[in-house]
């Protein structure tokens, strides 16, 4: 919950805007400011104060406990000009909250944490539980001190600065006697107490399969799991989930134990679990729930290495065990984000796209597109760029890097799924990596916004490039669109070596549309040298069009209205008003 506090009418107006935007996330605290701050600080995860920073500092100072438990605090000035992350930038989420508040109120977010200021990821912002000297190792990252990165598991990480070494994979993390690095980062699911100048990151690599008899106590299930992890030298902070059979989805002992560890419970059907090969099948679960294994089979259902075979609970009263568990280290899956950059303008690059670019440790893209967003990448991002014509190479490279366990961003202009890199990449990929699509604003949409509303009714995009598609197929599609009276946006309309396709396509459309049909021509939509003009089917000179141009041809209902291209939607009230 986010507490909202104000002291003046101006602050209250901005406060109420946030409350309206966050109806289920925020709570307004009225009354005296001091009392409101104290209550919100005790009851909320985050607090937004519409007060001077000095006043808030004095109010929260006596309330501070530690950075792990204090809420994040953001201050917004009375004029709504700045949203300052004052307290708990990382652990309390104040940095992200300041960005969100700034976007909602039109305020400038002010983030002063050192790592964020220079674009280096904070060790406590990687999405993993973290232990040890976070402040000391973070400062070493910023100061360029050599830092060793040692891992017992391979897991996707965002880009880290060049002074952080490449992961050295070891089954059990160790501390060699002779090392040049004074600082170390361990990425491990094994029990390891960090020493001075060390940080331990806990990847979500462990799956605990759990079986339980009806009525099994929470303490018995939880004690069994904790004992199994401890005896195997594994950290409970790396447990990603409990897994069990569908029939036990609501078993209180399993659900309660998972809640205490803060992990979800995933379930599988008995038939699916019966098909999982396990070392210790049993007749008891087969008779009870229809599968010879619950704990081992559920843990192994998603693949991985069995670290702890089936283990039964031991009851102090000598009664039969009511719970079983098994622990599997799941295979780390690389991540491929296929990111659409939009038509070129930075303000048309979506926040999700920016987040994926900063999450990536490897970026793959066309050199000219890489140049557009190079400043958004974190220090240490490995950039693999190539020129025009190397689309297949880029797709294969991106997938190969993801299969190595990397967090990869493959970029394309517009929307990466429209005449761009998503199709070849996904054709190359399989189910051994995670794939995320990040939509972008297409050239057709950017051009349409400039022209007016040409896509107000049914429309289609057709590429006139016959490099990958035979002209006979393209021509058939143009004829179908012409006969169907659909608005057509032509991509790749004309190049130096391909100058006859656009005149041919226009002639085909002209067989079904009047010469006066509006045609919009936009070059370099949303870029500094953007240009546009409105002409007609008979008035368009194809020689003025190139590969940076989008040509939109209206249908028989499209009109020029006040210098804008408009295709009516056909609303009844508009027809009645004529």
C-alpha cells in the first residue's frame, strides 16, 4: 500500500490525482501531518509526501529502523515540479515510485542513488535476494575496482560493468587464497555466508516437490522442507516454488508452508506426473491420487537436476510421516526479448522497451538501430551489431546467446513483429529459452497519425519488396485489397534497383478507385527530417518515393478534410447528421 500525505490545497489536488490513478494501491492519510506520516510509515510499503524535503526528513528521522524494512519515501514539491526519491531508493522501491509519480503528475523524477545515477544496476535491484556487503561491493563497482563473479549456477543477469569479471562456474563457490580481486559476487543457491567485501545473489533456481496426506500440519511440511534444504547445503532463499499434484492444490499444510517461505504453489495433473521418470516410485500415492510419485515427479516436471531425492518427514510422536519432499535445481533458461523501437522518435519508444534494453546483458541489432538507443544501455552491455542484409545472422546470434543463458535483447524498428526480426528469431528459437515480445509503434501508425485518420476503417499493410516474396504473390495481395476496397499502406515502396513495383501497384488500385482517391506520403515519420504530403492516386509521382517512405492509399470512402486524410468509420450518428 502507498500512503499519500499532503498539507495544503495544492498538495491535496495532486495527492487526489494519484489516489484516482491508484484506487487499489493507495490510501490517503488525513489529519495532522506528523500523525499522518507516523501512521503511513508504520502501515505502508511506500509513502508519497507533498511536502518540503526538509520537513519530511525531520518527520521520518525518528521513525527510521533499517533499509530492509523502512518504506520507500518520495517527496513532491507543492508546485508538482519534482518527485524526489528521499528514502529507500532500492529496497523500498522509491526510485521506481518517483519515476511513476513523475509520469502521472508531469514532474521531474529525482533519483540520487549512485548506481542509478551512472546507469549501473544496483545489486539489490536485480530481482534476486541479496546478502552481504551490498554497499561496499556497489561502491567498488562504481570505483572500477576489480570484482570477481563466481557462480554455482548459470542464470541470466543484466549487464554489469567491465570491472566485474565474467562468471566463473563452480559447483561449490570457493574463496581461492590468491586472487587479484578484493571484492566478490557469488551467484549461488548453496549455503554461503558472505565475508567482508562479498555479496551473495540467490537465483530462483530450486523447485521443491511436496506431497502430503490430508490434514498434514504446516509445521511438519515446512520443517521437512527446511531440513532437506539445510542437509543438502541449499539456501531457502533460492526456492522458486513448491510443486505438487492437482489434487493437493488446496492442502492447507502445503499452502501454508509455501506462504511462510513466500513462494507460489504450482500443480500438475496426476496423468502428467505419472509420465515423469523418478528414482523412487511408490504404490501409496498411485492408489491415493493416481500417480506413483508426487514429490519427485512434481519437482522434476519442469526439468532439472534432482538434488534431494524423496524424503519423508519424521514425527516426534512416532506416527507415520504425513509429508514428503524432493528438491530439484531447474535448468536456467536464457531470455530473448524481441524489442520494437518504434519509428525513431525517442518519445515513441515505450517504457517497456526501455526496461528491456536495460535488462539485457547482450544486445543484437542492425547497426543504425543500435546507434539510436546506445545511450540507454547499461555499462557493460555486450553489443553485437551488423549491417543490412544480415537479418538471418542476427536472428541466429540472438537465439544462440539466449541458449547460453544470457539475457538478450534483439531490436528492430517499428514493431519487431512487423516486417522485422521477431519472425526469423522465433522461427529459429525453440522451447528451451524464454521469449518476450515488446510491441512498438509501427511506421504505418506513425505515418497515419501525421496524415490524420486514414486507417479509420479496415486497412492492410503490404510490402512491395520482392526480395523475400515473389512479385506474383505481392500482386495477388494488392489486387485482393483493391477489390475489397481496403485502405492500403505500402512498406518498402521503391528503391534504386526496384522502381517499377509502386507504379504497378498504384495502377492496380486505380482499376477500382477514382483518380482523386487521397494518398498520403510520409518520409522518416517521427524523425528530425520528417516530411509529409497529401496527394491523390493520379497525382502521386513514384519518383519522389524511396525506402524511407510509407505510402497510404485511401479507400473509396476516404476524404481530404481540412488538409487531413480521413477514412470514415461509418458511425450511424455521423451518417444521420449529413
